[in-house]
C-alpha cells in the first residue's frame, strides 16, 4: 500500500491559518508543505482543488464496547466509521466488560485494536472505589488519562468515596478525565418522575432527571479537587450554560483545568426529544436551545477547549424500551466532523476554531506525539473535506455496528472526500480500505 502522496492545490487549515499549498507525504509522514511541488516517481498525486485539508480529527471520547458488549459495537466497525468521518485517532473509555481498571486489561484492549482498528487508538484507564493503587502505578505513557465517573452512567463505574476521589486527584500520574453529574440528585429527580409517570417516563423528562443542577454540583466538586491538588483536570461533555463560568476562556497553553463538549450538544436541543425520543437520550442530557447556543459561543471563545463525540452506540431495539431500560448514548463518529463544520456554514464558528478544537487541542492537552498538526515530520493523519458537496445522511451508509444514526435525513453542507492514516488512504470518499490498520498513540510526558 502506498504511503507516498502529493496532495496538490488544497486549502490548508492549520494553527489558526488558511492558505493554499501542496503537501508531500513520504513513508507515512508529512515530508514537505510548500507551493507548487512537483511529483516524484512513485508518488500518487491527488488534485485537491476546492477542498479543505487539515489534520485528522482526534476524538478524545468514544465508547466502542469491546470487550463484553460487542453485540452493539466493536473496534473494527467503529474505527471504520471514524475513517469515513475524518477521525484518524480516538481515545476509548474504560467502561467495557470487564472494565479497564488495571494495566493488564488496558493492554488487552491495545492488543485487540492492533489487530482490528482502521485508525489510531489509545485507551483510558478507569478509576473505581477500589483501584487507587493501580492508578498510582500506571505508567503515564500507557494511557491518555484516568477516567473518573463522578456520576453514575453506563457501566456502573461510579467513584463516590470522598477519600478515594481525593487520592485520585492527589496521585494520578496522567490527566484526570471526569464525567460530572451528581448521582444522589439524579436519584431524587428520577423518583419524582416515577411518581408522576409510573414506568412510562417521556424522553423530554431526561434533562430534568439528569438536571443542570446535577451537572453543576459535580463539576464544581471536580474543579475544587483539582485546585486543591494542582491536578491536570479535563471535564468532559459540558452540556449547560451554567457550567461555563467555571472555566477560563483563552488559549489552551498553561491551563490546568480544561473543558470539552460534544457535537450533539451543538446540534440538538430539548425540542428534538419529541421527534427523536430516546435516540438522543444520553448522559449528560441534551438540554435547551439556550444551552446549545451558549456552548457554541463558549467553544468560539475557547472557554471550551476540545470538541469530541462521546460516541456511544446502542441497538435500536434497546433504544425502543421504556425510560429505565432504554440505554443512554448515541452513535456519532461517522458524521461528527460534518456536524461540527455545519456551525461554520451557519457563521457561528470559524473554520480555524473548529480545526483547533478537534485536532490541535486534544493533541496538545494529551501530549500526543507527532500528531494533530500539519507540520513537516509529523504523521500524515489527514482529512480532505469538500465544502461544496452537500451530503444527506442515509441509514444504509452507516458503518457503526448498531446500524443507525441520529443524523439520518439531515443534509450537511460538506462531505468527507478522503481520510489518510499514517499516510495510508483509508477512506476515498466512497469506501473504507479494509487493509489499513492504525497505530497506538504515543505520548510525550
């Protein structure tokens, strides 16, 4: 397979700039970025006239369900959906069966990904009330971070022992990544909903059950712990306007406490529950249109640093159950970049800011080696986007194993024209190259 390419006439988007240039890829790395490069023997030439070229998206939050839940997703299917969506690297969560709570379970996931993943990969180690010693011993180069569920969600990995939480924030050798919702508050809200509706709780009650107050209380606690111990804290999937004041705007460099939001919080709001029901049930919940607009503004001003997916597939028949049994989460990776770029076409975000939030920021925040930027010598993880070819999402094109998308029927203004992973073209705009395998992400700490 060729890893030598000459991509000509593209509009590059990188490190706050937009400019036209050619990009030479040699042996899987970016060899040259310059104007009017001539083709060399053995290079494949791509005419990228009219296309945007930027680093492949690094998704810092996915759930691929392997091991243990592979009836609904697995690394092979979800990584191919990543490739079709312009995502060249992912960081996968530990709430599998069994959960990744020690080095052995972590390495087992890396071994499986080496066999089947079409894009680059890394895996978080999870925290529990019982594995503080394993966290202390973790090699900081072995994982992007320690995931702490400060609110109960899929997988039941809640950490609610105050002494353990304090120990994690004091001793974690990597960034701490948190899911912040207050479980006791959610339990009270759920009991009240059952009192009103019995078992038939409507979907639009979900953001009232997993309320904004539950998010704010837990996020405040995480930030207090991080400040107490000078921890490196990254708060995932911010979903409310109220949480935004807890984070500082401005450049990522120098921040010890950072925030992430997800594409569905930029695209959906609570009016969509009537149409989509439990298909958009997720934790934390999709909230109001005012929250959505505030989150977009916070992303624009870098108060929110990273944009990710929280890709979390479930089968349609699982989603069709009553509230208590309908699982939270939705499949997102295949169309996430297009959904993010839609805010550019709407004039709410700049193209440069979207690229920063999905590539440069996660690479910098997690100390990813030689990825996330268009720089000579860096890995050729690239995506070509056609901003002039609209794309209407159809169920039959969905590559995730669950075989559905919340974006079905929606027309995006852009299309993913090609995706390159380590210089290999894994997506040509029509199909995934099944022979491509990604690499384990390396960290510089």
